[in-house]
């Protein structure tokens, strides 16, 4: 996997296309959420993603968008979080969130982070220090909650969940859509 953390202006046309294709495949096709994905927030966001085998039709295997917040709503917002169906359950989702948290710590130190997620992913986000702050509420007919996290220093966030199996590092994981 090749991980990238890029501002919108740094993305190539092909990368933008592949990101929008991955978001559409997961959110619109797989989850049947009919909405305008190109919502006008991509241009001021930071994009964290992993690509694999660029010859494949769907090389983006993990993605998250980070919005910096503003004076009215200063929380850093993490949204559009996805992993490809071929990478679910293998630790890719955890690697994505670790990279997202590192990028936020580097660019917006000390800022509170917010994510909205399906209720079934509550424990996934809690392993990274997020705590439920709102909900549940329905979004696209699915129960969602809002979670926030205060920034803090320290070692890697889920080291205690890693273990070795046949010489490979394995991570306890939850599916992340």
C-alpha cells in the first residue's frame, strides 16, 4: 500500500477521480446513500488515502477526508471514511485512522476532533480515544452517533491490539465502511 496525505491542490486529476470513484462505490452503490458526494468541501480539506495496484479499476483501498473547522465550528471534522471491501478486517482501517490522527496532530495541534459514524462502529472509534457525544440519530435510514476526541500525545494508539501471527502483525479490527 502506498499512503498519501495531500491537500486538494496537491492531488492529481487521476487521484481525484479515483477518490471520488471509491467514495461513490462505497457510499452510493454499496450503502445506497443517494446524495451529491462532491459537496464543495473537498477543496479546503486534507485527503488521507492508500492506493494499491494502480492498474486495478479500484486502487483506492482506504480514504478519509479531514476538514479543519473554522471560527464558528473549530472542531476538526473527519468524514468520508472508507475502506475497500477487499481490505476490510485486515487492519487497514486502523492504519487509516492512525494516519488521520497523526495528520491532525501535525497540522492542528490541540484541536478537538469530531467524527460521525454508524452506531455499530462505536467501539472501533473508542479504541482511538473517541467518545460518544451525540445521538443516536438516523442518517440515510441508519442509526449514527457523533464522537469527539481531545488530542493527546503518547505512543501509537492501538499497539495493545496488535499481535503476531505467522510472522505478520495482525490487528483486532472492525469493518469500516
